[in-house]
C-alpha cells in the first residue's frame, strides 16, 4: 500500500494535475465544438473534427505555456522556438487524431465514442511532447 502511495504522489504532481484540468478544458472545447458542428449544424465529420482540433490546440498552447509548464522563454527567439516546437508536436498529434478519426468514422462505432477514444490517446501524447520537447526547463 505504501508503494502505491509513493507512486501516486510521484505521478500526481501539481504540473500533472494542472495539465489534467486544462486538458479537460481543451477536451470539452474539442468535443463540444465537434458535437455542435457535426451533430447540430450537420457539417461533415472530418471538417468538424479538423476545426475542433484547431480550436483545442490554440487553447492548449495558451494554458500550457504559462499555467502548466511555466515557460521560461524570455527572448523573442526563445518564445518563437517554443511556439514552433509546441505547434510541431501538436501538428503530429493532430495528424494522429485526424487519421484516427478518418479510420474510426468508417466503422460502426458511434462518432462521439470514436472521438473520445482518439482524444484520450492524443492527450497522453501531448503531455509528453509538451513536457519533454516544447516547454522543457532551462539547464
């Protein structure tokens, strides 16, 4: 039991908790905008998915930069590099998410269930990309 507690304390840091909170916010934006575009406005699921992903990525950058990973970038060059790395990472996961949707939307699995499944995979990938690639701390 003590071992589980130590592992939990190591995993559930303030950073991870904040990432989860803001990740939930971006997920709500992603899923909510997808639902409105696809289910209410009856837009194509792939167009709806792409727009939902872009909105979520913009919110994620703004929250992750200052509130989760506490960016230490100070010069314009550092800030641009960080933004580029963040967007490069998110472009990768956006492609993963879009292709995942493209494949799963062809199955009998309901679109929203497919979207939620893909979103969970993307959230995990995005945490590691942001932490170790985009917003790593200065030495």
